[in-house]
């Protein structure tokens, strides 16, 4: 009995949960038990990842079934959010706030005193490496900075469960690597991290477990180790917007990890395929430093559903579990 | 790991009835809301709107020589005229639409801006969120519209001329009337604020219900006695320091005593806020709202 309770209070549990938006299926008959560590929800856009996350945080209510976050029901926000932090996908902020004010204001809403909120704010901002921009208005931040300040806001109250919806979206390679390092550190500290992603490479480098979801159904779940070898063979596609794409293409072919490079139609960018994204990002950083090239954006474009199925469960994804 | 343990020791306690925590949270919401909604560029229009009666009184009582002469020579008529301006322009129009703007935006504005979820993701009871938002709206509307009322009264009394104005204010019934007008303004903000907060929570497009309430409040003088009492303006009207004639078409109703009017408005506000607290528990993520 005691171990049952302990089990329930240390896990995130979905018991036969369904969510319908009118007649549209969000998720159907989801039963999961998520232990501490990094768990990635993997699936294409619209597969139900965000619905699962919104259900976990009580932002939407299930049509059927029960959810328990470390033994707490999501309809008890006062207790739930003393333990849970959620970094959603909405790129919107309260008007007129600086990064520091944004993080601190909501810590005060949690109920922290001014002094404690101040300390926690700086600690969180430091963790996402935004100290220098902390007193600038969020409205003037780049997309990556906005993503990082949202992340700071969600970790600032030291939650034990972090729910992160596409947290690496919009980050440059350096920030991406730093953020993944931060996630690993948090997982090592005993936190639950639930991360949604449709980028296989990200899942590969950071997850302990994956939950594969499509059309609202859980198709597979389990450890990443078993599929890692297959995934390493999967070439990842990355889009780079820059001022000298031809020059960049010539330089990156010096790397063994790049298997293909293709100029964008507007001649202002490049698509590359690599078997080793980490090595490629390091190479890209070196090229930028050496050549002074102006890189406008770097974004993985590996959102191909078939790739997910092929490399995670080896099917075409036509069936439902 | 040590930082996590350290952090947990200073985490706010979430007990069943933690009033000090809730008060801290309400203060935190107040700070955010006041800064966001009442110091921003968007608030400028509201300030200009609230200044209209003051400017009008300035023009009538100071700039227009006939107006100031009338105020000096026909003081009882001037008082009645001000009573009508106060009820028709300040109370029924400025305070009404000002509260509609302020209170409907507290939730609806955040749903539109997609920023309401930041509150929903805090360790915060939804009822406390309603209270915090309501008090921030109340603070702004009370400050704004008591200043409007006080500014308008200032020009009325100024035009009466010295020392008659000072005598009337401090040795006559003047101060009582000023305080009564200010009190009515505060009660109007209290009542209309609660109504518009709920409208903002219940309706995706709150303009139509707000206009219906406006119509109901304006036509109140025509309604049968029972229906007349189901309105905010009825109770505010009966509190007026200068008895006002509602016109030949008005239904005659026995005046409600202030001892009933004031508590009725406060109880009504509390009930409406209770309704808002129930409603907010069921509000979903902004994307689904």
C-alpha cells in the first residue's frame, strides 16, 4: 500500500484519458506513467502533444479519465504549480515588461516575497544566459531570447516537474546546446522533464524516454537507447539563412558529417543534411567566427512524419495503437 | 540538488485558508495590472475620456460668462443642473463606459493578447486571481472617476465665487454633498465593475451584452417598480444629494433608503464576484477560449 502511494506521488499518471474538442479528437484513451528524467513527446504538428501538456497543467480539462501529477490533480492549481513549471509555445507576453519584470512579477504572484523573488529571478535569468538583456523590454527580444525568457519564467520557482512545449524552437545552435545541457542538469537533479518535439535529433540527444504520438493516439513509448543507433543513422535536415550561402556550402563540405547541401530557391539560404548535427553546429560556429559570415537563422526542418515512424518504430504510421 | 532543497524551504505555503498568502498574491496581481493597463499608451484614451466632464464644467462655469453668472446668482438651479450633468454624463456615460472598458479588458484583453495563461500557471487559486483583477480595475476606476467628479465639482464651486463657495463648503452642506457625490462614484465603480468583469468572462464578444445593460440602465426610469430595483442606477439615483426629477414619463417609486441602497450594492457586487469565481474555474486555455 505504502509503495503504491509512493509510486503515485513520484510519477505523472494518465489513466485512460481522452479529450475531445467538440467532435474533434484531441487525444484518445491515453494511459501513461512517467517517471523522473527527460521524457520526450514525439509526433508531427497536430498529433496531440500540446493537448497532453495542457491536460497535465489543467489548462484544459479531460473529457474522460484521470490525471495525477505526483499525486496532485491538475484542477488544484495552487498546489500543482508549486511543483510544476510550464513553458508553452505561445509567443506572447504581458505588455510593456522587461525580461526581469516578467519573471519576477509572476514569482510575486506565486506568493514569494520581494527579496526571494529577486534572487530567484536572477538565478533563473542566469541559467538561460540572459543577464545582459534582463532589463530590456521583452517586445524588443529576438525569437530565441523570448523563448529563453519564457524558459526562465517556468523554472524560476524551482518546480520538480517541467513541462516544455517545443522548448528549443527558435534557438540558435549555441543556445540550443546550452539549453539541452540545462535540461540534462535538471534531470540529474531529479526533476521530471516532459518535452515535446518533432525534431528527431533533439529527442535523440536529450531524452531518457520517448512517447510517440500521432492523431491523438499513443503509438509507442519506451527508452531511447534501443532506437538510438538507428537514429544516429538518420540524416537530419537543417535550414540556414545567410548572406553567402554558396560560400558556406563550399566550406561545410569540408566536414564528413554533411551528406548533402542544397541552395534555397531565393539564393539567401541553404538546406543541408547531416548525420552528426552536433559536429555540424560546431563547424558552423567555427565558419561564422573565421569568415565573419552573417547568419540570419538556423532551424532544423526534420518534421517529416514518415521519418519519425521509420526511425522510431519502423512502420509507416498508418495504424493506431 | 542543494539549490533545489534550499529553494523548497522558502516556497510559499499553500494551506487551505492562507489569507496572508492570498493578500500577497492580490498585491502582486495589482502591481502587474496597474502597470500594464493604466500606465501604458492604451490608457491615454481612457484618461482623455474621463477628462471630458471636467473640461465641460470648465467651459460652462469659467469660460462662459453667462454660465458663471448663472452659477453665482441662481445657485439652487446650478446645483440641480450639476446633479443632472453628474447623473447623465458622469455616472451613466463616463463611469459606465469607463468601467466597461477597464473591467471587460481585465480578462478579455488577456485572452486576446494570449497572456492569461501566465496567471493560470502560477500557484494561485483562480478565485484569488478574480479578486486581484477586480481590485486592480476598482483602483483604477475609482481614482480616475473620483478625480473626474472632484474636478467637475471644483469648477462648479469655483464659479460660485469667494467667499460664498468656501462658506457653503465648510460651513454649509457643501462638504457633505461633495463626499456624497464621491461616494456614489465609488459605488458605481464597485457595481458596474463587477458586472463588466463577469460580462468579460462569460462572453466572447462582450459589446452586445454591455449595450444591453446600458439600455436597461437608461430606460430604468420607465420600468415598473419591481424591475426598476433590478439595476445599479436606481440605487445610485436615490443616493443623490440633490433630488432629481426623472421627467414626466418616469414611474414613481418610493425612494430607497441609503441604509438599504449601499449594502444592496455591496451584496450585489459580492454575489457577482462569486459568480465570476465559479466561472473562472472552468475557463480553459486561451487558445480554446
